[in-house]
């Protein structure tokens, strides 16, 4: 049965699972958001900045996986 979700993603000749691509893209997005928060001074409102960065990474990965990877 075809669900429409990709089984593999090909990048430069390498076949990667879609979850790996979502995790890597989520890391990039979370890093960029964390840099913007640090430069603007909004990261001072976080109780534990590394925990907030991990939450940003998880949120970015979930959103990318839900809206971009799956059709």
C-alpha cells in the first residue's frame, strides 16, 4: 500500500532516511533561531538556555517532519 511518504531521500548520491533529514534541518533551524535570540537579548528570559535550545531543536524537527517531509 502506498502512503505517499518517502521511504528514502537521495542527497548527493546517498540515500538517507527522512527522519535523519528532518533532524539535521531542525538542528540548523534551531541554531539560527538561538543565534537570533542571543543577539536580540531574549535568551536571558530562559531559565535554562541549553534546555530551551533542545526544545527548539525538537520543535523545529517536528514541524519540518510534519509539514515538509510528509506530503
